[in-house]
C-alpha cells in the first residue's frame, strides 16, 4: 500500500507542477522526455506487480481462512445431484481441451 501511496503522491505533485496557475517555473521542467516516459512506464509496471502481489495475498488469506470448514463438499454434492456436470470428468476435460474459443481466450492459440 505504501508504494501505491507514493506513486499517487508523485503523480499528484507532477500535476500540481504542470498547473501552477498557468505559469511553469523553468527549473521545474524536466526536458528529458525519454527519461520521464521510462520512469512512468516503470512506475506503472511496479504498480501492476504490487496489485498482483496484493491480489495473491488476499486470495491466499481467503482460501486458508478456515481449513476445517468443509461446507464446500456439501455444496458440490448438491450441485452434482441437481444435474450440474462434473468439471473433473474425463469427458468434460476433453471437451474443454478441444474448445477453440477457450484456448483463444487463454492466449494458447491464435
């Protein structure tokens, strides 16, 4: 969260410098645009990695919240009794592995 706050401050400070009552101080202008573009893309990449890491931590916390809770097994058995197809059935897995739309969406084929 700290990285996100620092990135937010940086972006806000850049916006404030750019719109200083219509006047720009020449000393505040960074003329090396390639450096700015590189740092901005690096910051965006770092933010995406941070968000991914946070998502993984939150998911792990959710999954491991109560390992003794086995209510999901009851729900699965109720679904199977009501006519929902078992996704781990060999025939269903075969259908998924041959599903062109799914493979295209996953980026596995062109």
